[in-house]
């Protein structure tokens, strides 16, 4: 019987198997060590690398030499520049819109003139005026019965003839007496104004029926007509019994020339008068709360000025703007809900001598002078020359002024 048949291995084969097993174990152990060293080494290197990067970034931030930081600064500057350019573009767009609104107002005024049967030449914007920018349009509110008042103004602070034309061309200042028509169209009152205008050429005739209780409506029509005829920075309304220093007025308004929506005057807030029969009675007193309340802040009616944007706003919305009994209250109410700047300037409401005279001697010349007790200069036809002599800014002030 052979060794194989008996199930017994030879001795040499058993020794060879033990040696092979030992070699395989040693090889596996060595391979394991090698593999384990690699796995342990990788995290250690990554950790070191990450720490180094953090340290480098801290050094860069401290030293101010981080290129990423500089890039962010440049990006911030570029963003600021874009915001500035956008703001400038919005301002330009706002001015463009204002100009378009003014043209729309002029077109509407022309259309209304046609519908009312008035000659289109009386309302359309003259070609020469479309090319000219004026500083201000001064509208002197007057009535049919105020011929003597108008003559006193012509003899004092309002230039006449060629001098008024020079004032328009050289200084950009338009001055006109503002009046509408009588209830009887073409009657004796209208003919008297036409004859006076033919002599002096200093009237602005409105599509409006005159009347004391219609002053709020007249104010709306005046601004709408003026903004359609002349492209000016400011539109001024003044009563014909108030003394005005034109150069001082121009300098005062010129300081606000860059503002888009300004309302300038002597701001007040008088009581709302509910009692019938008294002067300045307010029939709609109940709209202002309990009896005894005061009005909102608004400019006194003797003289005030508004910027072009506000005059254009009145022109466009004149059919829906509410009229109160008092004209100055009405004007103030139209701006309550607008983003308009109210400027209170007390030089627009000085008293007559000695008040305006003392201020002139102190170098603080008044824009306008009148008596509060009369809501104008008391007996202005007789006293206007005296007020002009004592409180006037001087004959050369207007012609040497630079606006």
C-alpha cells in the first residue's frame, strides 16, 4: 500500500507548506504596515496644509495685501459708481418728465382756448419763448377798479417800456398785471383794460371771470397760463398794493434754483373762521376739525413763489384741485400731499416804514413790504412812492444784479 493510499503526507511537503504560510503572513503584515502608514500620513498632511492656508490668509488680511480683498474694494467702488450713475439718470429722467408735463399743460391750455372760442394766438407758446429760459414770471394780481394802484406800481418798482423789455432779455424776468374778463364780455370794463393794455403792453389776460370770491380759481388759471407761455424757474404772485424789490426777490429765489418743488413765502397758520359775515369767513370750516382749529401752514397771499414743477402740477390738475374761500389757503392745500419743500422767508412780508427802512439801513433789504392791518399797503396809491423811496433797493440794484 502506498503513502497516498494510506492518507499520510510526506514530510517534505508538510515543511514546505509551513514555510509558504509563514512567508504569506509576513508579506501580508508588511503590506498592511505600508498601507496603514499611507492612510495615517494623508490626514496629517491635509491638516498641516489647511493650517498653513489659514495662517497665510490672516497674514494677508493684516498686511492689506490680499488680492481678493482688493478685488472686493474695486467691486464696491464699481457698484458705488453704478449707483451714482443711476441716480444721475433718474434726475435727468425727472427733468425730462417735468418738461413733457409742461408741454402737455401748454397743449391743454391751447385746446381749452379753442373750445372756449378764444384766438389761439393768445395762448400758444411763442416760438421765441420756447427757446428761452427765464428766472421768474411775476404776476401782479389786479382788478378792474385798481387803475390808480397799477399806476403807482408803474411809477415805482415796475420798469416800463424799453426797460421792461431789457429786464426780460437781460435778466430773464417777466412782469405782468394779471386780470380776467368781466361778467359781461366786451363791456365797458373790458374795453377800459384793453385801452390801458394798448398803452402799456403790460397785461396778462386770463380766461377767467373776475370776482372777489373767485380768487382761488383765478390763481389756478394764472399759473396754468403762465407756465404755458413762459418756461421759467419760478412763478410769483403778488398783489398790486405791495411794494417789491425785484433784485432782492431774484437773489432770494436764485438760492433755491436747483430745487425741483419749492413753495416760498411767509408761512402762517391762522384760525379757521366759522362765523358768517366776518372777513375771511371759511364756509367749509367743518373740514378742519372742531371749531376754533387753525389752518395748515401756508404762505400769506400778498406775495409767494412756486417752482416750475409745482406750477405745472397746478396746470395739469386744475380741474380737480379744490377751491376754498381764501386763495392762499387753497394754494397751500394743493401742496399738502406733495413732496414739496415749504420755505418760510420773513423778508417777503416786511412792514412799511419804519420797519423795512430800518432793515434796509442794516443791510437786510426786504423783498416785499406791506401793512398787515390792510393786507397790503394802506392807501397804496398815495403811499407807494414813499415806501419805494424809503425802502427801495436802489435804481441800479436790478441792473447790476447777477442771477
